[in-house]
C-alpha cells in the first residue's frame, strides 16, 4: 500500500484542495477519489475537486 496525493488541477485559483489516499496502485487511488466526489481525467491525469466542480471552493488571490 502506498500513499497517493491527488491535487486539484485548478492550482492558480483553488484554495489548495488535495486528497491523500492509501491504495495498492494509482487506479485504486483514482477510484477512491471518485468515491469522494473528485472528477478524474485519466487521459491527461488531471483532477478537479468537488468544490471547484460546484463553484463553491474558496478562491485564493492569483
């Protein structure tokens, strides 16, 4: 089991959302993130946090 840190792709404006999960491999980590509401773009390995998807994430100043 390995710790995988998944970060929101909107790094310029997102308030630093990240999700850390312990899983056997990257596929299992992505599944765990999806179960928590994260949007995973596996083709380009980008993720979007649930709050950014809903437009409710606290934004940091650019």
